C-alpha cells in the first residue's frame, strides 16, 4: 500500500501505555493516520512507496502535546496585569478585555496564542474564550485541533447578552462544529462563582444533548471556596457534583483547594483535572494536591492557562513544573513519576478531550499528530533516557517539526500555513490601545 509520509531514524517515544521506546525508528502515515510504528529497518517497504520521507535523525519523535486549559486570545494582554491575586486581578483583566475584545481582535489574539502553542509542539488545545468561533477560525488557519464552545457567564460579561443568547450561541456552535474532526465542541461556563446553578445546568444540558465536552474553572482559590460555601452550603466540587455536572466529559481547571472527599468525588465521577502550575503559582493561588489525585485515580491533565496569568503558553515549562513542584511540596522524590508527568501532556490530555482512541500516543490507527524534538543540542547530550529528557530537559525551542493529521504544519521551527510576521505587526499596532486600558 502506498503511504503519504514516513518519518525514520528517530528515537520514538510512543506514550502508548507500554512505555515503548524505539532507539532507531519511525512511523508510516496514510490518510492522516498512523499505519505503522516500527524500527527504521522495518519501514523499508513503506519508504519505497512513500510520497514524503522525513529524516528524524537526532530527534525524538513523540505525540503532539495536549494543552487541557488555555485562553489563547488573552495573549494580547501578556504581562498587562501583575502582582495581584486572582480576584482583584480578574477585575482588571475583564476591564481590559471589555475595552479591546470583539470578534476581530479575538481572532488576532487567538492566532497569536495558537501560533505560540503550535510552534512549541501543542497539536490540540482546550481553549475557553469569549468568541469561540474565532478561536476555531484561528486554529484552522494554523492547522491545529481545538476544544472550545459556548461561554456561560451571569451578567453581560465581555460580549453582552443574557442566558437565552448564550444558549443560542452554544447551540449554534454545536450546529457549526459538532461533527468536525478538528474541533471538540463543548460548553464552557466560566465558574461556579460567576455562573449560577441554573445556568450551569443549562450549559451541561446542551453538552449532554450533543455528546460534547464540558469545562469550567473550579476551586482555584480559597476565596472561591469560601464564596461557594457561603452561597450554597457546599464546597465547589460538592456543588458541581450536587448539580450532576461531573463525569468523564467534564474538565475542571485548577482544583487547587480540595479536601479528601472532593478528590474522591473526582475519581468516582471520572472528571478530569487540568493542572496549571505556572498560573497557580504566579497568582499565589496555591499548589494543587496532584500526587493525592493521582493516587486516587483522578485523570490529571496539564494546561498553561492564558498568557495573561502565566505570561506564556509554554507546555514544556508546565510539564517540568508538574514533575518537580510536588516533589518539593511533599518532600517525596517519587511524588509524580516521570511517566505520570509525560502522560499529563499526552494520554490523559487526550482522555480529557474524549479522544483516547484517536490522540495521545503513537499507535497504528491513531491520528498522525506528532512532533520531532531536537536532541542534538548541548543540554540534550548525553542522552541516557529520552523520557527523562522530555520531562526535565526539553525546551519549547527544541521542537523543530510538527505534524497534524500527517500534515507538516511546522517545518524547521516555522509555521507552514501562515506568516507570523503579519500577526506580530497587527498586535504591535494594537498594543498602545491595550496599554491604555489600565493607564
């Protein structure tokens, strides 16, 4: 059988649950899916018929990363609001967003954020933002996958409108993108402290009706926990569980302040926690109990949050922090294992998207979303264990090639579908207006 693409001569880290590493191997791809994962010598037949052959010598070949919580368009506000805890920080953020954001500027910010993600090896992102259709348009321009959908927020928020208009927008989003291969349609209420119980249930009902995903912020700060406890007599996770919002299609961002019973609820319901260590530390929100969640069987994925809170969208930094932060916090060197950390950006991220059958590992039949990481640099030599290198030594600049569905969307560190200079120039022209919002 003819194949479209073969990558050979790479160090393959398959992330396939069997910890498969092939020292000299690669993959064959046909129709956007992987047809073979093998040693280079066993790819000879595929190479003979391949339309394109990529030499992966000096690189690790691995699945594309999954960012399970992001606000890509907030890259427009990178570094604008600093040195504040979440609650007063949000008030300034919403003021700036309200003054600047519309569909056009949201698209611009989404292109900027998605470009940063894709260039660093993120091939799928769960993104929550005010104009989700513009996020999809930006992701498609660059060639990456995105999970997003209708935003729910009590009051007018940045976009204006009421519950009826938000319900219509969420339904329209599913009508437009519910069957797309590159979009994981969702409903995305902001949080239990900004969305009341009836509106949370309305958002969940739409997701259920269409078999979509559901994502919200949860238990990010102690102030949030106190607020929800005071309003409803229950903690955040108990509140969400009481409203029947939690199952394997639900992803909760942050979950910093949880007790043992709340962790058990997450394990029982199958909900995913998106851990965002950089944002949680920078906003002084605290340190999530990730080792306890892992021990309880909670599906823990990894996110960057937005560049307005963490100042970049660097999943490699988030990965290294997830692997090391909890060792220091618990004084246990085995608190989060290397394999567990790498899974957070691959297999458990795919599970959060409901796409474990398609994404997250290099296996026959799965979508050919994969990256080549350069290991010929001084900080990569000598290389004894490629998995350890990925978790503790890799930088985003080491990602040289990115493939989504077998398409070469980043080649030699450059986007293939879009000239990023155009975007950078537009952002530079907008920057004075952004700065003036908090002057």
